[in-house]
C-alpha cells in the first residue's frame, strides 16, 4: 500500500475537506483528489460521502480510520526517531506562532537566524490553530497558555503583563480606576477572546462604556491607534503608535511558551532555532516581564 495514499486519507479525515488536507500536507487540491480516488479504487471501497458541508467518513472509512491512525502513528514515530539523529545545521523547521508574534517579532529574528544559518529553511505558520506536533504539522509552537501540554517540552519565553492602551495623542493620565474608566470609550472583546480574564472583568464592571468590539488583539490595537477607544492589551502588543496609559491590574499575566516534541530536542536545526528564539525573547525590551527559560 502506498503510504502517500494512506497519509492523504488521514489528512482528509482530520480536516473534513480536500482543501484542508492539501494545506496540511503542503500539496495542491488536485493531488489530494487524485490520491483519494486511487485509494478508493485500490480498496474497492467508498471511504467518504461527498456532502455540501464537506467529506464525511462512510462506515468503511470509519473502520479503516482506526487501523490507519495506528499505522500513521508508527510512521510518525519512525520519522521523528531518524530526524532526531540529524546533527546537521540544515533542512526545514516549521514554526507556528500567534498573529502578533508572527507579524511584529519573528520576522526580524528569523532574518537574523537566516544570516547565521543560511542552509536552514524556516516555514512560518501564522495563527493559534491546534497543530499536532506529534504528527510534525509543526516542529516548534509558540503559544500563550497557562497549562502547556505535558507530553511536549515546554520552555517559558515570557510572562507578559497587561496594560490600558490608547492613541498616541491621548492626554497624559496619572492612573485609572473603575470609576474613571466608566467615563472613557472602551474597546471590548468578542467571541473566544471574551473569555480572557481582562475582558471578563471589563464586561462585568464596564459594559456600558464599551463602544466597539473585536475578536482579535491586533484589531483592538489598531482601533485604539485610530482613537476609537481605549484597549486592554497584553504588553507584547505595544508599538510606537500606541500609548501605554496604565497597568491593567485586573488582567492576569499572559504566559508565553515555546513547545516542541521531545524527539526533536537534539535535532541540530531545531535546537539552534530554539536557542536563538529564547535569546531574542529574553532581550526584547517590548516584553516587560521575561520568563525563566
């Protein structure tokens, strides 16, 4: 059996679509479509129902999935085992990071790294999606979390405080309390962002002062820059177009971690990038409180 066919089957099952599987495997839509058709023809089975909302496993597909996942895990373990014996400073490292870290921090640091190690190619995946490091969907993940997964190596990069931010033209203040904030236009949170400590407190005590909402910290920062209101933001969002007006005592620290699979900790290209990123995070003045490494 061709491993590429089984690999593609697993990716479609995980993503529920050909496009999602193509993105995960780094191939085009037509390749995934061709592999699926060939796999079904080889087995003489229909593995998916093609529905308007996506690809749904048939009963035969469900039965095959259980076996295929075991085979896939074995292949992944073999790949990690032999990759872990690679001591050359070259090859590809895939790193995933949240939007703000990917846009405003990593580009300069990765450029420095490329100058030091030109044979190491870095692939950056932007976003907070739950990529599987066991399946090598990424080699390194940078994530803000209070509880890093126990099965991964976790190295703390920073403990980031929260502040109250406004447009650069906002007049100087000596400090904010709940009463003074009630008289300011505030930018609130929407969606999953509303579950963060700072925004739960804002919703409870300052709901009537909220004039706009967003489900993304970058969008909140941009709205504050243009004077729409004051934004509660972690300090990694600070930039020359924003004024930090006060510390937000009600916003708990954000803990930023670097995560990687244990099998990759001795891979030279991964080890070099991890070391470089740890140093860059520790030396960056925009991060007000550093982690302990």
